[in-house]
C-alpha cells in the first residue's frame, strides 16, 4: 500500500454461516470510536421494537446506531419488509454519501440483499448498492455484514472474512443467549 493509500477508506465484508459477523463489526466500531472516529451502524433487519446489547452499549458510548428493519422475513408481511428496506437503503445511502462519518457499518445488508421470499430489487437494488460502495467519499471505511454476500460485493471488497461454523450450541438445542447473540 502506498503512503497515500493509507488514508483510503476500506471495504470490509463479514459473511458466512457462522456466528460473529455483527460481533466483529461491533468490535471494530468500538475500536474506531476509541481512536476518535465517527461511526454509524445501520441495521437492515433488526427492529427497534426489540432490545439488542449493541444498541444499549452504543448509546452509552455515543456511537450512532439506527435499527431500520422489521425483524425476520417470516414475522411481517412482504410489504412491511419492502417498505423498511426501502427506507433503510435511502437512509444508509444518504449517510454514506454525506462524508460525515469515518466508519459506516451496514449490518445485515447481505441478508437483506439475499431475500428471495419476495421481490426486493426495486427497493434495494444491488446496482445502487455497488454504486454507493464505489462512489462513497474516499475516506470512509465501510463494513458490510450478513450471510450470503453477493459475489459482486465480494469482488470489490478490500477484506472478506467468512465466519464458518465448526460447532454451535444451537445444534444441542440451546437457544439464542442474552449477551451473546443479542
């Protein structure tokens, strides 16, 4: 990396079927904030109707987090999800292009782009996402999380980490754990 490239914002993707994608992004947000960086996390699936640990601590630390989803795709109607995705993308793309942040985290964007239970391309077009990634202000580090990352996103990323499950307590019937999953 050339000396001038050290100021270039990176695109980091955390994907895969294993646990830890959002957790990695949360750790990066805390680290960046500790270094005086301005951070925004936009959550595409998680709803403000539920309480998540990252929201609690981000509020205490002064890290901006906005939950714009309506939950799992089977919990609401397709139209409710489509409207939420449309609003989330409009908000996220505006914030990303503003240049006001040093780090922008698009949490579970990959999950949103992978929805196939109902059409989403007209409210969350992959082409618009790719354009926003490539045309964002050059200083912004962008973190994209979620399962099933699109190949087009992987191709333009600077770092891709795949979380791969080896063993998980879910397989033993242990449900999501407070403070570990949410």
